[in-house]
C-alpha cells in the first residue's frame, strides 16, 4: 500500500472540505447580513408563546409565526417582494389578536397562532400602509388602510375595517387627489382621543410644490375631518412614525429627513396646538433606510460608510429611579408596571435592585454623616405608605403620588445646590380682621418633621463649630427648629384624635407669615418678601441639569433637567373635632424633561411665565383636577 498516495488523497479531500467550509461560512455571513427584522410580536398563551414576525431576507419579505412548543413549527403567512408591514397587535373585545397585512389581504390570528378571519381587497387593489387602534373606544381596534393600484407609489383610498365577528368594511373614502402613502394612529394632544395621520404627496397653499406632508384628521360619524393640514415639516422627509418618546402622554412625530448634502437625519416634533414644532435633530448619516415603531420603542436602521446598524432610543434617567432606590414602592411600580422601563432596557430591574440593596443596607450613621445624605434621608420619610391610624386622605394612591412629587421637588432643589428659596406665603404676620373660627390641620408626617429637625440641628452645630454661623442666623435656625417641634406636637395630637387648642390654631394662622419672615431675612435683616429686589430670588422655580445625553439616532444630544415650578393649591378633606372640613394648602411641583441647552433659573422662570413649561408627568394625574376650578375668594376655606 502506497501511504504517500493515501496522504495526498486525504489532503485533497481536506482541502476541498476546507474550501467548502470557508465558502459556507462566507455565504452564511452574507445571508446573516442580509437579514433584518421589520417587526416582531410575542404573545403568550396557555401552551407557551407564539412569535409573529416579519423579516427582510435578501431583498424579500417574509411574514410568519413560530410556536414555542414546536421549534420546527414555523408557518409562513405571506411572501412578498414589496415592503411588508410588521405584525399588528390588535384588541378584540379586550382580548389580544394579531393581524398580518399582506399585499392585498388582511389576516387575523388568535394568540395561539390560528387564523380566524381574512379580508381580501380584490379589483387589483394593493395595500400601501396600515395600522390599528381603538378610535371609538369600544375595546375593539379598527384597522386602517391606504390602498391603491399595484406598482404605484401613492394610493387612492382610505379604508377602515372593523372587527365584528369577522372583518367588515366600516368606512371608504376616495383620496386620490391627495396621493396618500401612509396612515398612522396617534394621540398628539393628550385629549384621550386618537387622531388619524395620513401621509400625503401634494401641493399646499403656502408651499405650492409637490412634497410629502403629514396631515392630521379626526373621525366622527360623518367620516374624516381635518385637524391640521399644514404646509410641511422643517425639511423634506422620507418617512415618519408617532411615538411618545418622552412619556408625557402625547405622541411625538419622528421623521427621517434629508439635509442639503443629501445625508439623512431623524427629527422629533411636538404638537403645539396647531401644527408641529421641531425640538430635536440627530446627527447626519449616509443613509437611514428604515424607521420602525414597536410596542415599547422605535428602531432606526442607519448606514455610516458601508456599515448598517440598528439603533434605539437611549435610556434617560428619571427622578423616579432615585426614589425607587430610596425605597418608594410607588416609584418602582410606576417605572416597572406602568412605564415598563425593563422592556426598553433589559437590565433595568437588575441594576435598580442592586442600587436598592446598597441603600437599604446603609446604616443610619452614614445617612447622618453629612448634610447631603441627611437631606436625602429626610426625603425617605415622604416615600412610605400609610396604614391604619392615619387619616383616610393619606391612605390612597393620590396622596402617595403627591408625596412622591414633593420628595422629587425637594430632591431637584438639592441637585440645584441651593438650600433656601423665598416662597410667597399664604398669610401675613397679623393685621386686618381677626379670624377666630378658622380651623387648621397639619399633615401628620412625624417622620419627616423629626428628620428635618435633626438635619437643621446638625447643620447649625456643624456650621457653628467651623466658625461659619453668626448669631443672627443661628437664632433663625433655632426658631425653625422650634417650628418643627411644634409641627410634631400637632401631628401627635391629630393622630390621637385630639383637637388642637385655640392658641395652636392661632399659631398655625401665622405660620405662613413666620416662614416668610425667616426666608426673606436671609436676603437681608428686616427685609419683607416684596422688598427682595431680585425677581429670580423671589421666584421659587428652580432648574438643574443632572444628566448629559450623548448624540444618538433620535437627537443631537441634550441635557436632562429636573426642576421645581410654582406651588399648586391642594384641597383636602380632613377630620377635626369629629367633623370633616375642606381645607386648602400648597403642594410642591416637579418637572423633568430633556432640553437642548442648559437652562438657567431665569430662563426656566421665563418658560413658565410664557406657558412654555413641559406638561406634568402622566402619573401625577391621580391628584390633579382635570377641570379648572374657581378659587374661593374668602379666607374660610
């Protein structure tokens, strides 16, 4: 036997197999680089879950589903060379269903992956765009379509399909003169009614050239009616979606636009009553070929050089993260169960729990080691839930949210790195008619007053030891300490169902004036509130940027601002002497938002004065009245 021939044969075989393996790996890499998701929806059922997907593979679009209990049970639904839509998660009488929109048909599947209904267009019509939403608030989504003739870039018709034991035609409107090409559902003005946006290609009166434009419509029994048919966006755009990127309860418009050098950017617009206002732009990319809205995020596919990559909105911190770390179950609930931060950033809960454990294990000595930690320790008293023994008004979500907002407002002032601000008082130091029958009530939060009392004493002692406290300021701090002890004493009596004395009621009448005297005096001995010359110092609104946002696919970067605005009036029904009284007081405000520049207090106060402050955070709705109410003009409420 010739061993040399055998070795040569083996080498040839190995060489061929190696070449085959390299070629296979090369084709696999090419294939994988040619696969990109258009949309994926995961739905749980009693047997496991079903994944509904749309993928672009080597220029073709595949729609299908995969059942978790059968890893080989991939079912293809539609195959197209035309761009296909993501699977749509739709509601039918409160239950989840999934719809696939093909080139000329609509198919609806159960959460188990079984086809239950189908609707075919016919007449050689073609579906250019689709979406779903419950515009009539009947717990069942409608399906919205833009249809036209095949091989045309623009459509001719707007169609609404309804799900009523099948798929039925609800509305048909001919829109050929508008050249419609896209349809979306959004709530741009937070009025709890969904608007319909139709992308059109036409001239406008103020911009008489053919261009893409996002029109906004409402829907009533008579069909579509226009809410905004403005001229255009700030730049020519290719595509757009609506998504609430800053979680203010209103959907923003995110567009893919072309700049002068032919590169692409993404821009974000906010609805401003009548039309959209640009508030953010991204860096320029060589190409942006896709913008995809998913249930909890928006993805863009960008190209820089020869490399394509998918991007998602970068995480921005929230004051709620801080309060959740400090032990607020309500803040944790809002972030995890309402805002669902973990679906945007998978490691959110893991990182949050690590920080919670760190602070929960912190000993009291550490909390009391300096003024900064002492302030934070004081705020933790606002975050607990109240049980039996406390008044009923303190044992509900609205009060919990109010206290959470108060803690956030105080934290924002701490980040601002300034301690005291002059706040306009609700009462003066005597004068006028003496009111002897006025009742008053102290929020019985003994823990907060006790911690604040410690913090004030701690500050006074340490400042004095360092020679940084003169006799006048020391005297004022001692007066404040005595006020805090007074609040503690009143709280104890209230929790024991003991009515306050006439002297205590009278002192509470003067409480606002006492605070005014203390805060104003820090600007100069003997000064009154109205004698402070600096308008900025007289205004309680303050702002601080706590996080710098790097440029990303959705914006050119910016600054995450936290701030305090004006005080709000609060009305509370409280128990006094066996009766219920409607009382009026004041409550902190809190704002957090992304700004394109670092704001000064003066700029922030000007924004508030001109009505340009951002909307309140959506979770604050629990303790705000939806309607404006006339404030009583007497002193007995």
